[in-house]
C-alpha cells in the first residue's frame, strides 16, 4: 500500500506558505477542501508538523495555520522526516530460511539497497525548500494560466 503522508503534508505546507505569501488565512477547512479530505484528517496530519515546528496553529474563530519558520528554512526533507518519522521508504521482506545462495543473502542485500535509496531520497529533499517549491509552482502556473484560475476559484469557494 502506498503511503501518502508525505505528499499530503507537502501539499498542506505549500498551501499554508502560499496563503502567507498572499496575505490570506489558512484553516483546516480550507486545507481539507484543497485535499478533498475531512478537516479532522488535516488536523491529524498537522500533529507531527506542529510538533516539529514546521507549522503553527492558533485556535478559535479567528484561528489560522501558518509556517513555524520562514519557507526558506523548511526543507522538503524536514516535512518528510516529520510525517514519516522512522518508517522506511522500502520495507524489507521478513527473514527467509537460507536454502540457497540467493535466499541466504537477499535480506542483507535488500536492507543495504533500501538504506542507500532512502539516503539518496533524503539528500534530494534536503536540497529543496518550501520557498523553492512554491517558486516552481508559481512559475508553472504562469505558463499554464487555466490551471491557476481553477485553483483560485476553488480557494475562493473554500473561504466563503
């Protein structure tokens, strides 16, 4: 089963960063509409992000969600590690009996392969910040104005 916590958390953080950049308010309801999810799911996803200082949430009628530090200081790796915690990128098979050369060595081989792949992923994510990602999204939106209008319409509906 695919784990969608990272892409979900990334979308949430990017939406909060966009709202901040545009001087708009973020709430779990607004984020939930963008994710097509329940606001309680959004609040559950916010727990590790809040714990790790990536976002800050204030409660009440005028409550809002904002970044916990500048977008330039939040790496995509920070978000990944926050929501995935210690869950590996690739799960190993349970130990199998050593019946041949392959079965006797596949477990350690795969563990090493998975460790290398995980580190490579973390290295890529550590090089990019929320600010970088948002800049890329804005640039793409400028080259595809129809998609930008749809996004703006959805956000306005969520705020009303």
